[in-house]
């Protein structure tokens, strides 16, 4: 964890170890229409790898205190990478089908 405390945000790469069956088309909870799995952030993916950007609050030895993580307790962490705005921020990026969609809570019955 050496030198990590200098970064405000981190990328976490983890394994969706409790995701459901893989389907190439899924209805994400932010839309009522199905979308291709690679055009969504649905956890039931062919590769099972998840990605989150979290805020690093502090480092306590080998432990990181973070906020904004969206994984289940015990999810296997594969890697940690620093978020570096100079390289990772893309101001002209488009949101695809998500553009203009309002945020909403996850409907009951969805994975």
C-alpha cells in the first residue's frame, strides 16, 4: 500500500463471485429495455470482473478506508489502481443508452 494515500480515488477490480447465470442480453436496473451485457454494468458477465471507482478516505497500515464501493462483503478483490484525472478523465465521453436516464432504485426481482 506504499504511497497510495496520496490519491483521492481508486479503481477497484473485483470478481463477481456470486453473480447469476451469464446471458449476453440483460435488462439493467436503470432501464426497462434489455441491453447487451457489454453495454451495461450488469454483474452476470462472461468474464465476471467488476470495476468500481471509490474515494480513498485514509490508509490504516494494510487497510484502506473507502467510500462509494458497491460490492458485497467478502467479494474477492483482484487489483487496486489509482485514479489519475490526467489519464482517466475524458470530458468528451458519451453515455450511450444511459444518456438522459434518471437515477432510480433497483426494481425488486432483478439480480
